[in-house]
């Protein structure tokens, strides 16, 4: 995508287990295990190639309904099975602009697809919607050699709260970049495994009870 959402390593997805950060130097706090409901893969994309810096921009109210139907057809036409789709509000920090940027996007659950097929589908989406890259995430066990990132999900976070916390924490905005929320206030934050202590700290700054957060593991890829 031609925006911060796809330029940095912060977004979404994965598989399931209890997260213990003690070895990473952040104490013995654990997030709740996410032992079910992890899709085979997730695709995160938007149909808008523009960078949006105004939170009142009407494009941030779009339901992306046509985009939803079109991407589902692309997934099906390429031999995979589309699942549910979730509308997201993203807030990200642009180092170039020195300000927050915003994005309305969708997360698509996909099954019956391998790594190469997933990469092909994401490439088709990127080309059709003029995105510099599309994020994919394959659900994997924590111990898989391909696991390189985590997705943290937690309730009770609005996009406004995410924006304010991001601006207040220079390290989080520079290293994590940002995150997304669902319309019902579910935080979705993806970070490289090496940044787990920082992600946990930032999640707590958002007012999240870490014991109520869920952590999934997987392999992320930005496909262009």
C-alpha cells in the first residue's frame, strides 16, 4: 500500500499460545492463550492508495463493501476459500510526515491455500488496487521456524485512544509504527517477536488488562 500501513512491520495475525515475556526482560506477565479461531491465513488490504492525515476525512467512514465482494471473488478465483472479513480503522505514524496517518481497511480470513498460492493472491490484490504491498499472515505454531511475528488482540481500545497513545510514546510509534482497531473496539497490534516487550508495554499504556489480551503467532509477508 502507498501508506504507512504497509510500509512498516506492525500488522496482524497468527496462531495460538500463552505469551511469556520473562525471558525478554519484561517480567513474567502472560497474555491469555488464543487456542481457537485462528484462520489459516489473513490478508490485510485496502482499495485506497492515498495517505490520509485528516481524521475527519470521509474516506475513513467507507464500509468497503464492494471491495469486500471483489477481494472475495479474487480469493475464490485463485483456488482458495474466503472466510469472514472484518472492517478496520488503522492509525500509524509516518516518520516522513512527522504525524499520524489513518486508514480504513479490511482483514480477510482465507483457507485452503498454501504459501505460494497466498503470495499470488496478495500480488493480484496489490496490482489491482495499486498498492505497493499487501500484508499476509499465515497461522503457525509458536515453535515453527517460520514464525517471525505476533498479533496481539485486546478489547476496549478505540482508534482515538490508539492515536493518543501512539503520539505520547515516541519509541512505540517509531518501532511498532501503529495498529488497528475493529469497529467494536478490539485492538489489533502486530509486532516482530523481538519487539514483544515493547508491544506489551504499549498495550498496557492503552489501558488494556494484559491478562485479557490474546496473542497469536505466525509468519508475515508484505507482497507487492
